[in-house]
């Protein structure tokens, strides 16, 4: 019987090839089978022409992880794909949970990638140079009341805040409530960066402020970065001082 092989949980970064790690490309090359959400698979299709590829739609995370483990138990190397970083709202956690739920000893390697907050920050300049919080506004897996509590605490602590999943077709009030919570503690003039498709095709970015942020297009492909009390804008760049004496 062929021995069990390896699972790679691969963070492919924002999507453009130049922002993928060398290890991510190596892990994909070492895999016999590639599994992932169709949108992410399409981003690496030139790397997987000789692979067995299985894609699926959204909200199939547990199914994908079980399928990944099934293939590994058949003796294959399998790469399950996440955009951004696999360990930040990605597939690493659920893949490990599935492994231990099924009492498997298959080896899992988590391959990190550039997460959306880092990519958006680079587009905007240097807004996350001090303590920051990353908060998803999606209430599919987390109760909205808990999300609001996290927003309140982050705003009260004057954290820079990066918002993931800020708005969808069927979920529009969360970004409005998030702004209201921020306005309790942050000035309306606080710089806000809005980045869509950060570091991938179709990239768009605008720098505005907390008072006017809702006047701009925000969707599920957008990361919203809200500065702290010291964040400023210079020559189209959003900058948060670290505190160095210049």
C-alpha cells in the first residue's frame, strides 16, 4: 500500500504572479491534485495545466477540506488553495480541524502568502505602520453583535483598522454601522483608504476620510483601511508615523 502523502495549504497572495512566494509556486508544482474555490484556481491556471484540478463554489470549505484529505489518504500530494494568506481567513484552520476530526496523521504544510490588508496597505502607502486590527464585516460565521463589539474596542483603542468583506449585494448596513462606531472615537477627518483588487488585475484605490468614505464604491473585493489619530496623507500616500524622530 502506498504511503500517505502531503497536503499543502497554499496562500497565493493577491493573485498576480510577482506577489506569490517561491515556496507557494514550489508547493503547487509538487502537488498531484489542486483543489480550491474556482475564482482562486483561475488566478493560477497557467501553473496547473498538468494537474488534476477540482474547483468548487463559495461556502464549500468543509467539503473541499474533506476531499483534500481523501486524496491525500489515497497517496497523493494535494494543494488546497487560498487567496491572500492561508492562515488569515483562509483554509489553514479548517484543514487542520478536518484532519484532527478524522484522526489523520497526514502531514500538512501551511504556505503563507501576502494577505489583503498588506497588499492594500502597500497600494495606499504606509497606513499600517503602527498597531492595527483586521476585522471582517461578514456575519455568516460570526454574530454581528460580536463584530460590533470588536469594532468598538478597536476604535476606542485608536487602532488602525482594516475591514475585510465590507459590503455585498445582500449585506449593506454593516459598513454603515462600522463607520458609525468608528466615528464615536475617531475624527471625521481621519484618513481612509479604499482599495479594490489590491495587487491584481483591475486594481483601484482612493484615499478619502471617515466622514466621506461611504460616498465611494465598496464591495466584497474591497479592503477599507481606516487610520489612527496620527495618520496623514501626503502626495497621495496614506502614512501612519511609527514614532521615529526625523
